[in-house]
C-alpha cells in the first residue's frame, strides 16, 4: 500500500466565493469517484486535527500508471476551473442561494485549506507516478528474467554483427550506477539487465531470444490519401501545391499500388515507423520557397517531397510528418535546450527522411544523441545533386580539400537519395510524372501542332543575355510560347514575338505541352522535372550541350556542392537514359547545328514516353525495395571477416568482367552477389564511367566483396590498405595494389591518372536502374 499525505491542518474556511466552494466540492467528490472507479482502494476520513490522508493501492503496470496520470490531470483541471469561477461576481440571487446551500452541505466535511491540500496532493501524485514507473520497470524486468530462468546468469554474446557488445557490458558492470537513468530502464546490476538495456534501449547487443518480442506489424497498400492530406497541413502555399499534386495523381497511385501488390505476389511486408521532416520548408531554415510558388519559383523539391510522402503512405507505413523544429522535437522526444542532454530511450522511428536543413536542425537539437547513439543509421537525406564519399567523410574532406558547406556527415553514402540516378554512390529516390493511357497518347499525337514550341523558363531572368541568336532561328520555323511569371506588365526580357501565357496552373501547362511539338531548354535550371513531363506529353526536348562540362570547378551554381560531378548538358538523365528521338542535345553556339536540329524535330514524329522508373509504380517498387532491404545499422562484413576461404570469381563468357562463381557459397548481401560484374577501369577513369561503358551500373554496396587481394587478379609486389577514395585500385607500372582501409570512402566517383580502379558493377532491371535483376 502507498500513502500520500498533505500536511495541512483542518481549520475553518476563510471567506470564499460560493462558486469556488461549489467547484472545489464537486471536484473533490469527482476525484474520489475517479479513484474508486479506476480500481484503486480509496478512503477519505476526518480524524480531528490529524492529516487528511488519501490512500491508493498500487495496481499492475499500465493500470496504476493510468490512474495516477488521470488523477494528476483532473486535479489540474479542478484548480484551473476554481481560479476562473472565483472571478465571477454577477451571479443572480437564486444562483447565489443555490450555491450557498451546496456550500453549506460541503462545509459539513470541514475541508479547511482544501485548495492548498489538493495542490499538495497533485504534486505528490505526480512524484508518485514517476516512482511507480521506476518500480514497475524494475519489477517487470526482474520478473521476466526469473520466469525465464535467466536472472544473473545471462551469457554475454560474441556476435560479429555487434562487436561492441562485450565492451559495453564491461562498462555497464563498472559504471551502471553513475546515472540513475539506467535504473529507470530496469538495470539492477545483473548481466541480464545490462543485456536487456543494451539490446532494447540501445543497440549495442543483439536481441535476447528469451525475451518476448512481438511480431512487427504488416504494411498493407493504401489507396485512400485523405489521412495523408490531413497530415500535410495548411497555411503555406508550398503545402497547398503539394496537396494539389497528391490529389491530381491519387488515382494513378492507387492503380500502381494494385500492380505492385500483384507483382510481389502478396508477399508480407513489415510496416515501418517513419518520420518525414521537410527541413527546407521550416520557418527556422528561412523557407524561401513557399513565397515563390505563385511567382515562378523552383518547384522541383516540392514535387519530389510530395511524391515521397505519397509513396510512403501508399506502401502502408506508419507515417509522421514534421514541418517545424518544434514538431521535430516532439516526435523525437528531444529534451528542451540545445542538445547537451542525450535522449535516454530508443529512437521512436525506424526511418527518418529529411534534407540537409533537417540534418542541421537535428544536430542542433539532438546534439550528443546524434553523435553517440546509432541514430544516424536510420536517416535518409533527400539530396537533389548528390554527395560523393570524399565530401561525406569529415576528416578526409578536411585534410584533402573536399570540405564544403554541405556534406561531411560521415553517413553511408547510400543514405543520400537523389532526384535523378546521376551519382551511383547515392541511392536514387526520384519522383513521378503523370502516365498517359493509350487513348490519351493517340489523342495527343493526332492534335500536335507541328510548328509550336514552348520555352522552359518561368523566370524573366532566364531570358537575359545570349539567347537572342538561337531564339531568332527558332522563331523562323516555329511559333514560340512562354510561361514567364509577371504581375502587371509583360517582362521586357521576353521578345515581342513570344506568346507569353504567364505562370500556368499544372493542368493548363499540361494542355499546352500536349499541343506543342518542341520543349526547349535555356541551360538552366539543371535537372528539373519539367523536361520529363514534356516528354511524357509527347514533346521533343531540345537542350544545350556544355563545352566544357559544368562543375564545382568552373561554375558558380555548383561551387560549394559536395560533388565533383561534371554536367555535360542541362539534363544529363534525359541525354543519357532517354536520348533520341525524344531528346536532342546540341551546341547552341553553333547556329548551323541548331538550325538543323529544329528542322529535324519538325520532321520527326514521336509518341509520348515516360521511363518506368518515373511512373508511380516504378517509384513504389524502388522505395519498397530500399525500405525492405537497405540496413545501414548492421555492420557490413567484408570477405576477410566472413570466415570463408576467400572470394571465388570466374570470367564471364565473351567478357572481360568477373562474376561470383555460381557454385560458390555467396554471403548474404543486397544487391545479391549474383548481380556483381567486376571490372578494372582505365587509368584516370572512374568506376561510374567504366561500368557505364559496359552498360552496367557501379554498385558501392558490393565494394566490400572486392576489396581484397584475390579480386585484384594482377601480380602485386606491394599490397597495402590506405585511406583514399580511389582505392581499391592497382598500378601496373609500379606493381602496387592498394586496398581501402575506411569503408566510408568506397567510391564509384573517385579516379586518378596513376591507378586502375577495381569496380564492382552490376546489372539492372529494364527501366529501373536503381535495382538489379534479382533485387526484388
């Protein structure tokens, strides 16, 4: 039995408004009723001048905690109502008489100082709730251990997937009393309690087989977006834009979900708890995007975030959405302050999708927790232009000149997720474009206006300087249309012969694109969604070729971005993965080449085309595979750590590539080793280029299987492991072979004129470059 006492002595009530006496009395009896009805044994008695005592019997876990919390909440409500009603002085005579009668009846209990005693009781109840929580945590943990015959006799596991476990147990043995939070989580000095804590509150030890682990919930496909639309919220034009997009594509998402469900043969999928924190739209980051939505500002990021949210919802996951730092703190359970105190519990989410702004906000408000705990392995960073490993590794980037304003988070490079598949070191997230049915495609082809062009440039600044020459050539052959934003007067930068429609809503822009034959780019913006939408609506996309390619070395836009990637055209994906006849890339400074391209376009017929990976089904398939298979929290073991005799490679027929021997035992991996094609690059060539030449894709997840002497297949006088983003690699001239010492620096993008790179390439599914043939 537990007893809570107020030290206040009984005395006569001071003059109090009848309304307040009435509320105190009713509140007091309500409190008694609540405690009785909830199952506690309650007694209230007057013993002369003895303390007024409330006694409650502590019940089992959930019940007692619920009782205490409800009592505390009710006391708080009572006190607030007393304060508000005590200010009422306009009661009628009859009301006053009734209150006097009730007050007289209540006074028979002589509850002198009742207000102060209720306040004391409330504080005691609150303190008791914390203590009961601790007692129950300890007793339930100990009880389970005793029932399982494991109390004090748990063996510390030696698991290569949890190499830090033994050391952490030793630390707990010596230091578990250093912080009361350990006792709060059930640690009592026994090895069993240490292992329970280290496997369930933190993640340094494997789950204990004798513990009750409930089955994870099932993810079921959803076709109704109403709850998602409610979660996105209101109040910003950016959010309104995203919700309009979700509604417009809702039926296509539903159809895609049904198709993928059939393709997966109703396979069971685990439902994940996912937090999406859209950092760039928070007020704390400045949110420069929302005010520009209706003024021709960039929409690509909002397009992608709307599609990410929809894909996660349709896949059936438990989704929470944060659009402010306050919401982020609430969802994560972050203590107030600047992150000096660590989180004491496990991360309440399996995955967190955010951006670079969100990473900075989490660093500021999670502080020690983000550094010391394994929280970062659950994070996925939406990163439009990509982050290469040399920029991601903080120490390496600082020492070797790769440090920028972004990057340096020491993540696995595949945790960065891009808009297009331009950086194989990262994961390709993407977005979707609207898919047409066969009837719509035929209608578009029949109604195309052969001499109509639409310019890709919503802001007047995009029409400045250097555009007059090729626009005049275009004007000789075609009627030129623009969608440039303006408020009252036509922008002077737009030539008079251009028919400017102003900024158009999405459905009106689609109507325009379905009539036009040509969609022409000015060279900026880079890698946006609009060219794919134009091609999907039957346009040919014409874009400028860059001589030399644009990069962080020679172009202001890319300076400071965490990538050395060279951009050879305005939209490299369209050039490389779609190409002619849907995409033409020419030198705009060569008037003859430009003129010939326009005439070729006018004589070429094309059907509307959309790559599978940019359909709703393609994105669902890709995101599903990532969620079910990518795990950056478990350590990735290389060949030398697997206890196997070594890698077993065989030469592919009619190829210079090696692959894993089909009759050899293959370690568990995703992508699976059946997809591996091992190549050596030319000197100075990156693995991105070497794999592309063989119609393959560089796969950074497979570097760990080729980072060994056996995979080199050359005579090496010296074999050393070093920290360098070019390794594993070899030099034929010097007969030197170099392996990678730091897995964070496995890099598809790295290259050096001194070395041949060792490149783990893989095959890919048709229309889905992110996934290998066996990846589903």
